[in-house]
C-alpha cells in the first residue's frame, strides 16, 4: 500500500535546476530506492530555524510525497513552516548551492539557510 501523495498536493516545489542537481547527487552518492529526500526544519541557525535537505530513510511521523519524480519525506509538523516553499539550485559566480524561497519566513539570515516565523 503506497502512502505517496501526488505532486499537486506537495507542500514544496523544486525548480528544474534543483531537480537536476538532486538527481545528480542521488546518482553520484548511489542512494538506494529505500531512501528519499528529507525536507524539513530544525531549531538553530542565526535566525532561529534552519532548513534540512538531505537523503534519508522514512521515519515515524513522516509523510511521503513524489515531487517532480523525487521521493520526498517531510514530518507532518514541518509542513506549516514550509508550505509553498521553492527550492532552487544556484550555480553562478556569486553563489553555489540550494536556495530556499519560503513565503512563511518573517525574516531570513544573510546565508539563506536559516529563517524565523
């Protein structure tokens, strides 16, 4: 019995660049099919909360989504902080890495990896 939720109901969005980089990382690191991309938050960072983005196994309390062909795990409690967020990949001279555009963030730090609500 699958618990995956259709992309139409997914709480976050990945840009084309983010999808390409995530699939490349999954392939390079030889991530198995029993793993998914964990998207979440944790306390800390200069603004109070930090983003979590990395491959992991499903844990109790997680919901599973298929977003742009990528299996995503997110704890139910994190959705209220991340609903509508866009994850992008920047590969330019001034910045390189994943960026987060979160409509729920009241403020963000200069590095872009932490926020407050």
